[in-house]
C-alpha cells in the first residue's frame, strides 16, 4: 500500500520539464523543480533518474524573455565582480515567492554554482570560502561579537558576509531584523556585507533562502560567511546543517547554565565561546568555561580530527578575540587536511535537498483539491474529539492517493 502511495505521489509531484508555451503558463508546476538536480520522470512502473543540469538550464535560458535575460546577465556580472548592490538584489530574488521569479533565481544560482566550482577546481578542489554558524541565547552578545570579529577580519584583508536569520511573526509575517542597526561599524565597511534574513516561520524557509544566500555571497567573492541565528527554536539546528563550523556563544550569567542550554545544540557545537569575559564577569566566565569543558568531555566527538574547545572572549575589551579566530582557523585546517570538511558539505547537500522536497510535497498535498475539500470537515472532527489525529491523517492520505 505504501509503495503504491509513493508511486502516486511521484506521479503527481514530478513532471517532465515544461517548455515554450506550457512553461510560461504553467510555472506553478516548477515549484519543486530545481536546475542542477536530478528529476524523476514518470514512466511505466519504473521511474528513471536522469541528469538535467545542463539540459534544464539551457531550456530555461531558451525560454527567457529579453528583459529577463538582461536582468540575469546584469545580476551575474555585477555579482561575480563583487558589487554589493547586485548581491543584495540577487538575494532578494532567491527569497521571492513569485513562481516565475523563483525560476529566474534558479537559473542565476546555477550559473553562480558553475563559477564557484571553477574557483574550487583552481584551488585544488578545496572550498574557497569558510562558513561559520553562530548561535546562542538572547543576551549572549552575538551581534557585538560578530561586529568585532568582522572588523578584525576585514582589517586582515578578508571579505566578510554576515547573514542574520531573524525570527518571523507567525501572525503578521514581520521580523525583528535589528542586526544591521546594531552592527553600525561593520555595516559601513566596504569589505563587509550584512543581510538580515527573515525566517518566515518555517525551518524550510531558513534552510532554503539562507543556503542560497551563502552560495551567492561566495560567488561575490566573500571568503568568510558568518550565519547568525536568533538562538531560539529549532532554526539553530537548521543553520548547523549548512555551515563548515558551528559556534555556540553563551553569556556568563548566573543560575544553572548547563541546564539552560539544550544538550542537543551543545553536541552540535565545534567551539563554545563564553562572551562578556571582562570586569566583574571574568570570574563567572572562568567558572562556566571550566563547567563546559568538563561537559564536552562526556559528549561523543563529532569529527575524528577535532575536539570541541571552550574559550573566553570580550567584544568590549577585545581580549580573547584573536584567540577565538585562531581556534577557528585551526579547525578549518584540520578538517580540510582530513577531508572531513568536504565530506560535511557533501552530506549537507543531501540534507538541503530533502528539506526542499518535504517543503514542496507538503505544499502540494495541502493544495490538492481532494485534500482541500476534505480537510475542514476532518479538522472539525479532530478538534471535537470524534476521531484521532492519526485516523484523520490516514483519511487525508487516502483521499489524496485515490484522486491521484
């Protein structure tokens, strides 16, 4: 039964690439169709996987209108030449929910990916950029820390991009987006780029838009990409799956600190930084450093070539900041020499792909006519306690599979 349902799902969701008139008027079918990935083409009982990277992009480019082609050429040329305005406009394009603009964004991304692969090939197959995720509870001083580290790195000749994932309101869709106002010095630096990115209330939104923004930033020549999460909810785990190194920032606050931080996120951390280690907070910062060092020894190592470290730093006095960056560089060198960093990126590609599949399949399922017609009645029965949520889900899946 599950196999038949899977076949029906594939036949419903995956369609051959659309061309010409059908592509322009049925762009909604391309929601889950990404150039550069494999598409599943329904046949008889077997589904054939075939590579579509070059063919799909060529077909997309053939179907572009003159203004669309000029827009993509302008964005791409400006992006690879390092123009911040082109990078900002490109990120806006990948964040859009408009069906046709989403197609244009995928064409642009594919061109940038080809450009980036050429750069990595010239670099001996090693990534040219270093992706660092930073998270921590509210009040940990993430923005101050990022600004100080960013200014230090731009002073050393690096180009730094900061992608700040802010929480979105589930009610209004609005988000805080306050990091650009807090990082005043770094935002004025011509070798830095700061982009607040609303989380849109879904982890898939975080993963997709932030991951694609990382690709665009690397294409624009930024060799260090810092991804900051707000530190609440599950978005921190999503970000940990799209960076080379995950850094957890914690403040030297009172109370039971080890209970205040989720075990799961500590296990994902490659480096723990105790912030605000200055003045009267030096003593509690040292105590927390000792506690976390002991705690990390009890956790299973994530990689063979690196043991998670705990360090102290102060964005106010600059003490410990160079040491934090030295630890990050040591991590990157160890992971590159062992090949684990490249392996982590390959594994992340699959995580991103399945995240997008889940997001798109759920969207199609919710908008299927049979589901939309049955859903309100079943929701009422569930809320009144007449049927169980599990039975309601089974009935919806049955209605979907039979109508497909």
